[in-house]
């Protein structure tokens, strides 16, 4: 390597070939500047996120996770907050699980915009837009529907485990 070359001056083709041979053991040089685009793990991860690969992998992983307890509830137009404990419909409507549980995966869909809270009436509100699917991967034991738009319906599907298996507070 030529140490007398001023900083910022690019290597000659001979210097590039010698460096490439020393590092990779081959004499074929890639085009100038091509190593920069594939350099580093963070750049590769950023490229995968930009291409949607990470999102796709997460969807596949979560789609293949089946929690043992399931529940479904439909909320109708309301001006008063409604608190629903996860598992109640399965318990009261003759479901085979006969227990309340903690949801680890919650799917929400609303026909009109609505507002919900999770677990406690003091928690922050979540605005659910009309005709948009929402997935929440967190421990939810109570869904509080604060408001639903006029003649709107909120559909909620829950999958989860018993509270002692949900690692609450962990």
C-alpha cells in the first residue's frame, strides 16, 4: 500500500487489486464503489426493513403462533365506556374453554372510528380508524371501549393464555 498518497486521493487500480487479493484471495475486482453499498450489518438490516422483509418475517412468525385460549366479542354503538374482560363470551356462551384469560394477540376491526383503552381506565387511549385492521401483541386482560362512532361495530378477537402463564409484569 502506498502510504505517500494524500488523504482523500483514491487508490490506483494496482493498489485496489493488491488490497483485494490480500483480503479475499481473488484477483477479480468488483466495480469501484460497490463495496460501500453492501458494507455492514446495520446497512443490510436497514435494506431488509426498507424492502419489507422484516415485517413479512414478523407476520409469519406471529401467524404461526397459536395460543391455546380464544375469544371473540362484538361491541355495538355506545356513548358510555364498556369494559370487557377477555374470555367472558367464551365462558358465558357455552364455549369449550370456560375461563377468562390474558390475550397475547388481539385483533380489532371497526366499521366506524372508535376509541379504546387496554387493562385500566387510566391508560392512554388508542384511536381505531374505520375499516382498518389492528393487531396488538401485548398482555390485555380487559378491553375498555370508550366510544364507537354512530351505528358502528367493533369486532375483537383474542388469543392468549391463563394469567399465570402470561408472565405479567415480567
